């Protein structure tokens, strides 16, 4: 469907009189945006790259060599290389955070940060759990940041590096990372979160910390909750 939609977009734009390279770029953008809804990382790559590759192999157009770098640039903007070491766009299930306010109570107006907010699935789940909270999101990919800002206008979204951001101003930091990046997240949380603040991690625990509570509303997607001062595992 993504590839077909990109081909349709490309054909309509060319018929409208748009230059070939610009039509190619915009059709590729459509495919890349649709790719973020795919499942695994390589499936997303396949969806994103399918249209320009099929166009190249079909021989339907003749473009200078540099023009074929445009799809690569577009993919790199949405999936920046330095963000690949973190969790690739894993969406938070809508029901995963139900009941979290009971296990991790926050005052009205509390500040919650979704570190690596992707397309805002976590922000929407957090809003359901904490309707009176002030929600923040940070995302490295600026196209995803722009799209999330449109999808979640009630949240404060900014483009940036979650590892370089200041976590100390927030009452809760929510993560959906990978096991490999959790030690780094724990180190940052220990250094920056103030007493009484919460660290919430979907699916993957902080191995060095003793959980304050664990939610199991979605099978295979537990939510691990840790409150400052953290208790180390013995």
C-alpha cells in the first residue's frame, strides 16, 4: 500500500507539471512517513526504500546520478544514524499504562517527559493515565518531531537528543528503550532525577535497581516503575 501510494503520488505530481526530481522526492517522503507505522526496523526500511528502488529498477525515468541520493537523505532524516543505537520506533500499546497513576501517583500539573517520543504513542498513553499532567516529548528525528507535534498538539514536543536533555525538571521520565541502552538511562536518571521523581520503563527493567512497582496490563509489555531515591539491587 505504501509503495502503491508513492507511485500514485509520483504520477499525479508529474502530470501536474512538477519536475521529475521534485515529484520523486515528495513521493519518497510519503513512503518514508508511511514506513514508521510498519513493525520491525527492517520492515520499515523495506517500506521506505521500496518506491525509489522500484522506480530505479523499472527504468521509468532517467535521472542524473545525484538525484538518487535524495531518497537516502530523506530516509536518513527520519531515521538518523546516531539514533539507531537507541530503540527504533517501538510504539507504546494504548492500554500499557492504564492504572499507572495508582502505582505512581503524581500531583496535577506534574511534568512528564517521554524520552524518545517517536510518533507520540507513549504521549497518548501517558495522557490517558495522567490527564492533568504537563506532557513533554523529545525526539531526535525532526520530521518525526514535526509530525508528532501535529498529532499531539496538547504536548510540548521538541527536537533534540534525549541523552543530552535535562531530566531534572521532570516529575517522571518515561522510556521505551532496549536492554542495551537501559544502563545508560539508569545512570542518567540517578544523576539527574530529583527526590520523589519517577523513572518508568516499558518492557525492559533497570537491572541494577529494585522496582517500586510493576504494571502488567498488556501481556509481554510490563511497565517497570522506579522512584527516587532508587534502591539498588543487592
